[in-house]
C-alpha cells in the first residue's frame, strides 16, 4: 500500500468512526470514497529514490491501486 494513501485512509476512517459515529464497515466505505475523490482531484506527490518530487494527476491518482487495498476485518459493532 502506498504510504500517503495509507495515512490518508487511516485519518479518514477514524474521523468517520469517532466524529461521525459510523460503524467500522461504513467508515471504511466513506474513507475509501474520500480518498478516491481527494486523489482524483489533486493528484499525489511521490518522492523518488533521488529525493525528487514527481506527481500523478487526474484519473491515475484516483486509481484503485491507492484506495482498493483497504478492507475491514473484524466483528461489527
């Protein structure tokens, strides 16, 4: 999982659980949707091995590679 996507998804997930009171499965759905929307609009920044920043934009940044790896495993609340 790409580091930036993991961080963004985690923040969005816990915000949905604690601030909005969603159950975990619904919070994950909301977090994936938010991650997909946010990355599709602004792209991502990637630091390559030489420390240079490159970016992906548009549809590539909203690609399932960034949001699809997140799944909920556990008991419902």
